[in-house]
C-alpha cells in the first residue's frame, strides 16, 4: 500500500470528504466556512477526452459558504507523496476545471512526503502579462503535512488532525502513542462516528502505522475500540444489510399486509438491503475510494436485482 500513489490519493480525498469542516478549519482558519454540499460526484467522468489526463487527480466540487457568501466553488486538490513542483500542472488543471464548470476554482496542493523541506516549492505560476499589471500569476495554497509536528496535531480535538499526525513530523513522539490516541478519540465519539468513518480510520492506520499488526490489535483491545468492518467489501455488505433492515422491514410489512404473504416481507427487506448497498457505493464514489468504472461495475447487478424485485411485486 505504501508504494501505491493511487491509494494515497484515495485516502487523502476520503479524509477531506469525510472531515470537510475540520480540514478547512485547521488549514484555513482565517476563512469562515459555513454550510457546504457536494454538487457533483465526479464531473471529469463526463468528459471522455479528459478522462485519462485527469482521472487520478482529486477534484471535489461543492457549493460552499465562504466568509458569509454562498458560492459554487470547484475545490481542486493535487496530492503528492513526493516533493515535486506542481505549479504548471495546478494552473493547467485549474483551467480545465473552470472551463468544465464555469465556476471559481480554489486550488490546493497537499504534500504527504516524508522529507523535511529546507526550501519551499513555488506557490504560484506565471501565466500572463499586461502593460498595466506586468506579470500575472495564478496563486494556490500549499499544505505540507510533514511541516507540522505530530505532537501538536495529536493534542487537537479533531479526529482528522490525530489521523494526520501519522504523516506529520513524528520526531520526539512514539507512533504507538499516536495510534492509541486515534483509537481513543474514535471510541469517545461513539455513535457520532459512523461506519464509513470507522472504515476510514482503519484504512488510514493500516496504511501509515509503521508498527506490527499485533501491536495495533492490542491497542484496539485496550481502548475497547471495535469496528464492524475492516475492508471496503465487508463495510459495503454490512451497511447494505443494516439499511435493508431499517428500510426493508416497513416496506416488507406493508407489502405483506397488502398481499397477505410472508414473501412480501422478505422481498421488502431484500429491496431495502440492495438500496442500502447502492447508497453506500455512491458515498464511496464521492469519497474517492471507488473509481467511476468500479462503481458502475458494482451497481449494475444491484439495479438489475431491484428491477427483478419490482417486476415480482407488480405481478
């Protein structure tokens, strides 16, 4: 996992999508970020000509209230796990994003490499010139996770900050202590930590723990932190079942009363379960865990099952 940049990209996008408020509050405290909603799951997938060049980049598109003004803003995030000048690339992709959505673009470069930088990378790109203004540059924000101290991050209330402590400058602090603090914070959140975030915690710790798995399991037992699933497939199945029980029971009862058959109840539970699985897959697509290709591959058979159930009911 450590050598797979796509995994790092997916985890970073997932982290931001799951902890959007915490992300902007931590890195951009001067901005007043209000309510926000994601308005497009993966808009690049709509443009065939750009799929190959943009498919591995992190584009989050949301309607966001910034400093009291509600605007549709394209959040463009470039993630790098090694030191690299991305100023030209940022500008190029910013142009793509603006052309595709005709909305303002907020560009952010996030570096999660392990090096301690002695010299900063460029935070702007010279793209134009005019007689009145001279050089005109595109500016973007740069976040260097290793530039923060793990010791400082772990003291933050935010679970996101505690997770980032595993990628920050951990000199002077034990990784075992960081992981224990992460699981303690997760356990303390109780029902406020949904299963999707639990899965994110598991995947993030697994990717960056740098400790034997036995040690991690020992820590989880110590803090009494249990997870319903440790893999995406397990989570996908479990959430579908829970959604099926929640939505399917009522549908099943109504169907059973109407038709007077036990089969109605069973079909209702099954239909609710499938709807729950589709809902979860949509969430994983938004978080960047699933590609659009994988999403459609997994959703197609589920929709066929729903059509089959519908035809049975109609008959």
